[in-house]
C-alpha cells in the first residue's frame, strides 16, 4: 500500500491526518486483523486481537484438558502421586489441621448428636456386645466366674 499516493487521493481531513501519522510511522495497522490502527510501539496487534489470542489459548488449553486420554493420564498421575510417602504425609498433616479447626470440631459435635447417628452407634455397640459375649474365651471366663461365685456362696452357707 502506497501511503504517499493515498495521501494525495484522500480528501477527508481526518483520514488524511491518519495517513500522515502512518506515513511518519506514528501509527500502524494491526498485524492480526489488518483493520485497527494502533500507535507504533511494543505491540504489533490491537487490544481486541490480543484478547482474542489469549482467549483462543485458554480455549485450546481447556479443550486439551477435556480430552479423555489427558483426563485419564492426569487421574493416573494423581493416583500415583497420592501413593508417595511425602504426599501421604502432607495429606495426613492437612487432615490433622482440618480436624483441629473450630468449625470442624463443632461439626463433629453436631454430627454425633444427630438421632440417626446416635441410633447407628447404639446399634453398633449392641452388635459388638453380642459378638463379644459369644467369644469362646469370654464365655469360658464367665463360666469360671460363675463357678467361683457358686463355690464362695456354698462356703459362706457352710460356715
Ligand atoms: Zn487487531
């Protein structure tokens, strides 16, 4: 584009002023859209083209991470990472800190008071006691205790 020639042909004063600025190198056309005039400086593209290119990059990156194989790879990496001793130690430490927070403590207190949780705990304890009393060693201990008790009583009656 021959700017000098255009300056001769254009009659609109505003357009002429712009062409002059381009001629002197103060203004340039955006290299990307080739429409917007921008002051000559560090950037060769206009703001909206810059934004569009950032948005395009973001979109590409979003699309990349949505790919099934990339997702699977990341899941696999995360799973492996979690198995590492240092990651496990970090997790334990995080959980410990979390449990110590007042809101976590309050939540636990509130949780324990819920009727369904209380009922579940009672049921669990009942179940445990049932199982415990059926253990052979516990049964044997009980039989032994009863036998001793009977003997003591008999001895007392004979005195
Ligand atoms: Zn542009």
